[in-house]
C-alpha cells in the first residue's frame, strides 16, 4: 500500500489552502480555503487508515460532521456581515466600531 501519492496530494491541497488564507482578503474565498485545508487533512486520515486501521475513517466521519456545522455557521456569519456592511472584503470589516 503506497501512501505517497495520496499524502502528496493532501500536502498540495493543504498548501493551496494556506496560500489562499494568507493571500486573499475575500471572506468567502477565505472560508473555501479553510474548507480545502480541512479536506486535505481528511484525505490524509483516510490514507493512514489504509495502514493503521479503521480509526482514521471514523475520525474523518466526525470531522465531516463538524465541517458541516462549521459551514452552516460560517456562511450565516458571512451573510450577516454582508447585510451589515454590503461587502465581504476583510479590509472593510471592523465589527468593533459602532
């Protein structure tokens, strides 16, 4: 069982997600990059579960459940910020000011 290709793909996806988080300022793109990083970690868990057993797949199941809840709450927050400021650009968002 070769772990190399799936772990390489996981590392590339995680790197793309980190680059997107660090370089982009749009809240929706930032949110998608965080989801991409989470999916890269899930891919590595599945790859390691081929060698170590079923525990990796169980962790992925719970991780996907948390990701679904995070997506619902995150999109609701982004929608509320857009309704308040008419922008999802993170440079223009300062929620501490009245």
